[in-house]
C-alpha cells in the first residue's frame, strides 16, 4: 500500500466523502478502516487501570440508555421507517445524538436497514445470519462493499444538507462526545472529590465501555433476533420476538412484530410486550415534539398468524 493510499484510508476515518464507490467491492474486511473499531474494544480493558466508582457506572448506564433511545426511536423508527413525524430541528438534534452512539450517520444507517427489509434473509440481505452469525453481527459493516451509503434507498433524506454533513463527518460527533465525558469527569473530580471519579475513569466508562455494549446490543437485533425467540407472524424471513433482547434494546427485540408491520411506531404490539422507546415517544408526543405516531391497524394485528401462536 502506497503512502498516498494509506493517508486516504486514514483520512476516511474522519471524512468518508473521499471513499469512492469503486473502492467498495467484495466482502473482504478492510483492516485499515476497522482499526478504530478494534482499538475501542481494547481501550475498554483500561477499566483495570482507572478502576470504577458508582457515579461512573451510573453515567455509563445513562449514556447507554440515552443513545440506545436515539438509535431505536430515531435512527430506526424515524429515519428508517418514518413511523412518526417531527420538526426539522428535532430531526437533526436526534440525528446528532444518534451519531454519538458511533454507528455511523443516520442516512447510512437508514439506507442499509431499508435494504435489509427489502431482502430480509434472502441472498441480497447484507446481514442475514444465514450467512453466519459473525457476519450478521459485525462482518457486514467491516467489509469493503457496505462502507458506502445505499443512496437509492434514502433519497428522501438527502434533501437535508445538515444530515448529509452529519453523515460525511460521522466520527467527529463521537469524538466530541468522548471529550465531553473526559471533561465531565475532570469537573466532578474538582467539584465533588467525594465521588472518587476523574476524567480518565469517566471517559473509559461513560464513552468506551458504554459505547461498545451499546453497539453489540444493537447488533444483536441483526444476528440473535433472527435466530433466538418465537415467531408470531409469517413474515417470509427468520425474524423472531425475544423479550430479553427487547429489554436491553428498549423494545427492538419484538423483531417478528416489526417485520410483520414495519411502519408501526410501536414494536411491542401487545400490552405485555415492554417497549420503552415507544413509551418515551408517546411522552414526547404529549409535548408536541413528535406527532402522527403510526399504530398497528386492527386488521394487521391478527393477520398472517402462525398457527401455533394463534392457538396460544
């Protein structure tokens, strides 16, 4: 690899507009592009050095839940499926918040997810477990061909220049978020020494550990939610409902429900199916932040039931 190509690949970590579509061929892993992903996992081992404190663990949990909500409610239910409406300002605000989760920009995320629904568990599905668990979990986004945005799937989002800019510089937002955690820890160390935390501890727990857990829990919906659980509806794919996955992803584990009727804001179709993202979206709708939440039509709620589910 020439120095020029090396510089281009490193620069693409921060500005992905320089990556040409012709560079994205084949399913081999581009190790230069995934070095940051690998390093993020290794940095988590520094918990053995920085130690822990109750406040660091609480901040890590809050960081996880806030960003999981941004991914499930906005990256998924809003940008990917348009299951409710909001203002342009709120759209951008939650797009930025979702970007702190370090799962690329909202346009890239939505483009691949929309394509997944078109070809779910078929040959063109980019992350079906039928191609192997590790591939469905993370191999698909570490390879060359899925680095670029599927523009034909998200033309409606390209009309917002602020979202295009956010997608282009999608790694800058997590970097800023990491510095926020560092400065938060430094402030708490100075102002409230009794909390026994510091900048490095807050950075490791509040950003790195929280982010890695968040990424893998999100990815479990691509992998485990097509393997582990029960099917209520005949959807023509392997999507499954899993209560445990629903709890750790704030409602995304009701995946068979979602594949049966993707346009619904709610993914836990029945009262006993806990869907925290939906509850929070309903709360936001009371304040006028979002509106026109799409329900599951009554005629779809009991259509295409698998016989054993219909009898249970």
